[in-house]
């Protein structure tokens, strides 16, 4: 799979697949893809995560090629474009125990189903048990922790820090993605995390104001800057959604702003979630980005990261390590 094929797969996002090809489709509990069944496809050194659905109208179809070695082919408009294998997941994604502490959120970003899903909050013991089980597989290369906001960002940071402190014993890299607080970077670094992700979601200030009305973009940016001082360059990431109606120029400017702070942006294709039809009222231009747009922006980001002497392949946890949802600079482009 090359970057162009991966861009097509991400842009389509959904594949018709026989459930028999999957051991158990995984349902995400975090972020814009929450509640959606998915699977991971690996081809060469590249990986992509696709929504798994029985849908004869899907443009992507997965077909078994060889039952002996598990090889499958992906067809795009009935033409085979790539071969590979379905990759097993550990917790949420391959090779990582990636856990969501609170599957609910008092904030209400209009692209995110989590506030509507009102999921559970895992207990400390439950999280430790899940990681212990993942560890026994021998495939756990990293631990990643994320969370919605059940009561307050401060509570989530406290809870994440206490979980991290209990998990450092596994001696694998630990990353955390939460909404920042005034001292979240210090608290999480001292707890034992090596990487942090605070999401800007969009760098278009008008879209941010209406789509992320409960959040403060300047505070997130200031927190990212502080995080680079605490965690170091290449260790601070930020999700940046593509498809909310922002222009390419705004994305490019935003990528530069983040990279100049020492932050690695993760350009994430918008998921139009069935639980959030209201997104079209708030962001009338919202649409899944095309493969060409994703590829062009990923290549642009790669150049900016090179100019700023940042390298996304150094990351050891969370999405930059997984790579399933995005074209990751230095790994895919
Ligand atoms: S890239 Fe991130 S959100 Fe996507 S599957 Fe991997 S860990 Fe999950």
C-alpha cells in the first residue's frame, strides 16, 4: 500500500466486509469515531483502519484471497487496488492498550458522538485489569490513555495521572490525550507519561467558535506550547480535523503554527457520525475530505515538519504510532 492508496481508503472510510473475515469487529469508544465498528488492514509497512459494514453499495469491498495465510484484497469500484491482511487489535488498536477512561463528555463539540453516547466511566481497577490482560498477550508495545470529560478537565487529568502511575510498572511508553488544564503537562509527566496529545480540533477560529463552543483554542495552544517545554519536541501531538469547511490555506497556516511550537499535528479526516446530523447546521461546509486533498495536505505537513526539524516517526504512543486513521508524515508520506 502506498500513500495514494491509503489516501483513497481513508477518504472512503467504509468497507463492505464479510464478518467472518473478522475475529470480532472493534467498536471505538473515543472521539469522532466512537460507536463505529472497525477493522485494521495491513499491507507492507502501512496500516489503515476502516469502518466495517455489510453494505453492498460501499465503493470498497474486502475479499478473501488466500485462506491459508489470511491474505485479503480490497476492491475499489470493483477493481482490486491493494492486498494485505486483517490485523488483530489489542485494546482499540494493534500493539497498544489504548483505553478511554470516561466514555462521556460534558462538552459538546458538534462533530463528536461521545456526548450523545453517554458511555460509562471505567474504574481504576477495571483499567488495570484490561491492561494486565493485554500484557499477557506479549504484544503490548505501548499504553495510551484518553478520556472524555465526565465532570471537569481537572478530574480527568487527576484520574489519568493516577492510572499512569499504576501502569509504569509495565515498562512500555505511555501517552495521554486529554483536554488540558493549567498544570496537566507537569502532572502527567511526573506520573510517568512520555507523550501528550491536546487537540486543537481545527485551526479555523470561526469554525472552532461554533463547533467547539465549550473549548478555548488559545488555552489549548498555550497548553501545547507548555507541553513542548515539559515533554520535549516530537512528544506533543494535536488532532486537527480536515473537512469542517476550513480552507486549505487555513490548514496550512495552522500546521505551520503548531509545528513552529514543536507540536506534531495529526490531520484527521472528518467522520460524519449518524449521531451528529447537527454538524451540518453548525458547519454547513462539512464533508469527508477527498483522497487528493488528504494527500496534498499530508505532503505539505511532511515538508513543514522537516523544515522545523520534527519527526513524526519518533512517536511511540497513540495515533502517530498506530497510524490507522491518518496519512502520517515520515511513516506514510
Ligand atoms: S489512529 Fe488513533 S484513533 Fe485511529 S485507530 Fe489508531 S489509535 Fe485509534
